[in-house]
């Protein structure tokens, strides 16, 4: 069975490693303590605190397993062989929508480290899929759920 590969920046992998450490060292202990306290309340069949803590523990263990898998199958982005004026993973791309000229900038990262609040979009997103491999100054048509629109790539930066 082929495992999924998770393309990411070195920074993204390090961030996942820190999160994993925190979940294993701190959060696990907190939840185990909550379970102990809830057990002391007596009858477990009607103990909502116990049930909530067990549910939280299950979610935590699921997240730990997911992160471990992502780290195990991480593929660190190496854009050394990509032209400076070409959009690729690990690069910040700025484009203006045509014809009105509204500018937007995004960092293209692997799905494991995507965070729209930090303007980091997944390489699997419609915008990134349309932009990857394109060059500075090129006009690109982007298909999105809201409909197609054209953009002109105005800047590409290594991050």
C-alpha cells in the first residue's frame, strides 16, 4: 500500500514536531488527570465529566497519530532547482486580479501546513494548482468554486 506523501517546508515540519511534543508531554497528562478526577465522582455510567474527558482523550490520540504519520511521510520542499521567477511550493506569490487590479499574496505550502489566516494555502487548492509552474508576469486563469477569474503574477519570493 502506498502511503500519502506530505510536502512541506522545513519550518512546517518543525512546527508539527513541536505540536506533537506538546500533545504528548503536556496535553496527555492534563487529560489523564481529568479522567482520574472524573472517576473519583463515582458511577461512570452517568458521569458526564468522565465521558467528556474520554472523548477528548480519543481526539487527542487521533491528532497525535495524524501528526506522527505526517512527519513520517513528510517530503521537505526543495526548490533549489526551480527558476527564481517560477511559482512553486515554499514560495510567496503575489498577483493582481484582472481587470480591477486587487492584489493578493499567498505562500504556497503543503496541505499539512496550510493556514489561510496566515495566507498559507495548500498546493492542492484551486489557486495554487493554477499558479504552480507559472512565471512572473504571466496571466493565469484560476478555476475556483466561485467561478473562473484571471490574474497576473506580479511578484514571486523565496521564503
